[in-house]
C-alpha cells in the first residue's frame, strides 16, 4: 500500500495505490489522520484510482476520515473508485456522507 499526499493552499489530494484491507488500514488511518490534524486542509480528496482491492476496512477508513475532516472544519471527497468499489460505497450509503466522483 502506498500513499502520496499533496497539499496546495488547503486543498489536498491523497493518492492511494495497492490494497486496502484489515492488514494495512490501521497504518493508512494513522497517516491520513496525522496529515489532517497537522495540515488542517479545507478539502481532502482521497484518490482511489490506484486501489486494486478493498474490503470493509476501506469503508471504515472513509467514514472515520470524513468525521475527522468535519471536526476540523473541512470536507472529504472520494475520487476515481473502480466500478466495484463505487458499488460497495453506494451499498454502504457512503454517498450520503461524502462526495464520490
């Protein structure tokens, strides 16, 4: 699992690649949380374009980061999920919580 975070004037993009599962979700959460608390971006887009597999840990990852972003006065967006991931996110009702594009 790789993560690359770019921040430009409060609009950040976190590009993920690899797999999101229970083995690496904890590390991802910690890195994203550290960035959110430190940088306090107005917007954070998590780009799922490079994700090849995601289990329910990915749903928890999105929900938790959305909550933290709201607590910090910002908002979260999910970008470029694979079709099956988009379907999972929709079934979980995440499109009511975060913007998915």
